[in-house]
C-alpha cells in the first residue's frame, strides 16, 4: 500500500506540474489576464443540510474516535 500511495502522490504531482505548465503557456498568449479569483476558482462552500449534514457529522465523529484511539 505504501508503494501504491507513493506512486499515486507522484502521479498527482506530475499532473499538477502539467496543469501549471499548460496554464502558464496559455496565460502568456492571453491579451488580458483574468481576475485571480476567476482563475483559481474561488467559490463559497455550500451549506450542508439534512441527511448530508448528519452524514458528515457522523464521519467526523468516526475520524475523531479513530484518532483518539490510535
């Protein structure tokens, strides 16, 4: 599992570098730079309600108990 996790991290890092290189090249050709917030996609988080909120609270409680029981 450790080797698979390391390979996954390396793949994600490579994808991130490819994304960065593509965007740098694209921005050098742009006549006008987009606003930073538009470029990075800053969005407000939607509030959770009902079953989804209860599920997230349950997951958080499980993680907390697992952390404390380690």
